[in-house]
């Protein structure tokens, strides 16, 4: 916007025969104004993102799904973990069940996951603070995780793609509850054998979700990973929350 104004000002000055030195000073003044305004806009966006939850953006609603979800079992070295995923239309709930078992060759737990497989664009969540899932479980399982995107961290593990975080305090109850995972808790430098973070966003901003991914998440997945046990997760909706300058 400001560079358009600058171009117009230079054109006008040439028509008015304003001395080149004076014109140069005016252009420099306009460039300084543009830089200051841009910095202020960026600062305001960061402050809004870290502030109160102004609005939220719906990413998935299993009563009327926006994406196609597909379950996948651990294929590595004869993995024995198995799972299923279905959408119960009458309840508007996505149901992810199965069991994570040891991979015989590795003598360590594998994984199961359900992932979006379509090419539908995701909303821009660059000004949002956190991911929110409305869910519940009836199994005391501690290996639930959520991921999005397709990035690979520099020097990261071979199979580790996208940004991942552990789902903590998943409600084991009859009632659905909302849990939030701040985007700063996601990292793309995680262990592809366990799902655990190796380097975090807090340690190094290089591993924080980047703007390109937040503009379009590309894909999202729910996991049972790195912990042996039965998986039973029911999800109603997924949202981005604390989104400045957005509308539902």
C-alpha cells in the first residue's frame, strides 16, 4: 500500500519538476513511515495473539465434517498396533479406537493415527493463540497426540513430518470437555519412534509453527503413540481459539 503511494508521489514530483535532492528526501521519509507502520502492525498482531480469546475459528465439526479422515496403523517393521475410526452421525462424534502394541523388532510401542486425506483448504489461523479440541475418552491412555502440517525440521527425524504436541489431561468422563494446546507447545522436531519432542518451540523459534503452515494447515492427525494401551477417543469439534480480528 505504502509503496503504491511512494510510486505515485515520485510520478507527481517528476511532473512538478521538484529537484531530485528534495524528491529523494521525501521518498526516504515515506519509506521510513512505511517501515514504522509495518512494525507497529506486526507488534499489534503479536499482542492480539497473546491477549484474550477474542474469537475462534472452526476447523472441524464431526456433526457436519469439513474433511475426510482415514485411520492408519503402524506399518514399520511388522507393527502390531491396530485401530479404527468412524463418524457417528446421530451423535455428531468422531470415534477413534484401537490398541497400541509393541513393534516386535523394536520392542517398543508403535502408533495408530487418524488423519485428514483431502485437499480442502484450511482457514488462516496465523493470529490464533491455540488449538482447542472438544473431546473425551473412556480409557486411561496417556499417549494421545495431535499434529498438523507437513514441514520437516532441519536435522529432524526421517519420518517426523508436521508439528506435533501431546494431548494432556484428556477428560476420562461421560461428558465432553474442551482442552487447549497453545501453538507454542507444538514442534516439528520430534522423535518418530516415540512421538516425544526432541527440541521444542520454547527452546528455539526455528521449531515453532511457521506462518506458511498456519495460513493453511494442509492436514491434521490424532494419534495414539509411544505408549502401550487401549485407545478410545471421541471428538466433537476442533477449533483455533484466541484469534484476533476474526469472526466465527
